[in-house]
């Protein structure tokens, strides 16, 4: 495992030729749903608990002052790596990696950090497979062995799109879970950004969206209820190992409330028309597939089968 402060880029020549995910992938089915966004806050918390990412986000991100703009930009950058025609998806993957190349500096301990540190950059992507699996386990139906394997292979394929070397991606599900758990128990820290994101005030003091004409009193009432609900969702979706590692309280009462929330999400998702289950960017991509299916045909070859599971 490389040093957390290794200040060098991943050699491009060591990355397999990226092959964009096609509309026949399971990732297309789930990644662009509104429901998947319920898993993003917990993934962000785990990501920033890595010291390199804590330093980078703390010094370069505007998640506190412009949360709506940050969310919009993140969606515009990452989601097209999945929901775009092949050439555009490949371009977006390279663009996203190049943007991280400029994120570097000196952390609060006086140590240099670099966003493309293999462990740190890989950890951000690592949280994605866990989020895919637990999205289904918590808010849908637990995936079959075949579905888990397919999602794992698609996760590796997505990693190549983001410029991650094959050697920096676990090659089996078993190796993945070993790596995932070792990072949580041995490498993560409760830094300033993670503490901020776990604080209830982060949700209760969310500024109004740009251009909103909602009266301040009404916005305060909305954030009071929705903020507590979203923070509860955050704590409930965090991996139990992460909650245990950092002594995050989670009671039997919390678990019962979370189960009720999960049932509500499942029921709501089933009642929505299929088109309304997706964010606008993904919905438009699905329309494009129906209108121009030939534009996606050459990306439908499945990657090789992997062995091992959690």
C-alpha cells in the first residue's frame, strides 16, 4: 500500500484502455436514480475521512459556502462518465482526472498531499461499489451473486474510465472487501471535514438554492424537518464498521426509524413512473439511447468474469 502522502501521479501508460459502460449495464439502471443520491452523503463522509481527501476538500472545496453549486458541478462532471455517448464519456473521464491533478498542497501537519495519490484517488472510487451494493440491500432487493459480480466488474470498468491503474483496483470481490475494511480500520481519520459533515448543523443551516424566492421562515421550517431526516439517512447508510470505528451513536430506536424510512423509499420508488426515477441528466441519456441506439452498440461487450465474493 502506498504512502498516504505520495506526491506523484499515476502513470497513464499503466491504465488499461477505458471502455465506457453501455446502457445494458446495471450501473446505468441504478447510478442515475434519485434513490442513489441517498447513498452519496455517506460516501462523501467516508471519502473525506481519508487524510489526503480531507486536506484537499478542506482547502479547495466550497461545500460549505456553495453546497448547491458543488452538487450541480459534481453531477455535471461524474455522471456523464456513465450517461453519455462513448466518446463523450471517455472525454469526461479524462477531464475529471485532469481536474484532480491540480488539487495539491500542504496539509495541517505540514505534509504535502496530492489528489492523485493512488490510495486516496482509488479510495474515492472504492466507496462506489459499496454504495451500489448497499443501495440495493437497503432500498431495494438484495442483489444476487450474479448481479454482485456484474456490478463489481462494472465498477472496475468505471475505475479505468477515471484513469485508475488495474494494479490499484482489487481484482476480486473478496480482495475488494478486505481492502475496503482495512482502509476504514487502519487509514481513515475523523478530520475537520468529516466532523463538519456529520454535524446536524450542516443540514439545519443549509442555505437556500440560488434564485429561490421562498421566505426565510418557510425555508427554516423545511430545513428543520428535512435536515434531520437527511442526517438520519446519512447515519443509517454509513457502513456499521465505520460507525463503530468512530463511535458514532446508533441506537435500536434509530434503527427502527431507519427501517421505516427504507420502506417509505422502496414504496415511493415503486409508485413512481420509470422515467421519474432518474435525475434529468440520466433521463435524457435514456431518451438518447432510445432515439439513437446505434451510438451505443460498440460499448456493450461485457468485461471478463471475476472470482470471489464477500
